[in-house]
C-alpha cells in the first residue's frame, strides 16, 4: 500500500465545481464538450475538458460515487502518479475513440471505467457491492462490460450512455495495470541482490561450523 495523496478527491472536487459552472453560465458546456469541433477545428482541449462535464446531477452523483470508492482503492494500490496516469489516459483515449461514434459526449465515465479495469486486474478477488449482490471485482467488471456491449447493440432500447467510451476506458485500464504489474516484477527482480552460491557456502563454513 502507498501513502494517499487524495488525487481522486481533488478530481471529484473539480467535477463538482465544473458542474456548478455548467448550471450557472449559459453556453459553458458547449465550449468544452466533446464534439466534431474537437477534430475539425483542432479544439483538442475538449478531449480533456469534457471529462469533467456532466449531463445532470444524477450523472454527476453516479460518477462521483464510483470515482471516490474505486479511486481510493487504486491510489492505495499503485500510488498517486500511476492513479492519475490511469485516470487521464483512460479518459482521453476513450474520448479519442468516442468522438468517432457520437455527435457529442461528456462525463468522467471513460476515465472511471479505466480505474475499474485497473482495480479488476490488480485485485480481481476483492469483494464489492454491485448489481445488488456482493461480487468479486472481476465478476462485476465482466457484468459491466457485458451490459455496455448489450446496450451498444440496443438490447436496452435507445439510451444516451456512451458505451463505447466505457469499453474503451476499461480496456486502457486493463493494459496500464498489466504494464504496472510487469514493471514492478522486473524492478523487484533487478533490485534483488544475487549472491553467488560459493560465497554462501564459504560464509556458512566460517560462521556456522560450530552449530553443525
């Protein structure tokens, strides 16, 4: 476990502050939402700013709950810097993909699904409350992925939920967490002190002979 920097909490505060600006300033959302201007007019900031926008208070509350609950878990597991890498990489890449499927989109869901994916890889058997049941993290993630796939193909009727962004974000979370695990294992192996066996035998002969 690592020391918390509470980056997940600051991200939540930013989302709340931005939402207050959205409901207070006419046209604010349009300036920062992800849409065709992101590509056609090279307004690339929208790939980041749209992460912090939300469609309504319910949308915001759902995302805040997931961000706070799973954000604290991931930050404890991988540290503050890697947590931010997962959050922003997942959110931005999800937006890069989503802009090809939706006329406009907003919300932190792509970034948060990246966090979910990373937690599922690192702590697959952690028990959580989801779908009205206590489930292992990996099972919950499988169900979330399945629901988004079915939703995208219209099994739940017409919705305004960005399933493509969710799936893209969770894929990025999977990949990054696997990279973190591999990097950590290599670092541990590199840092491990390797002592030739002959030195160990000589030490045992000099220092432990009286105990044989």
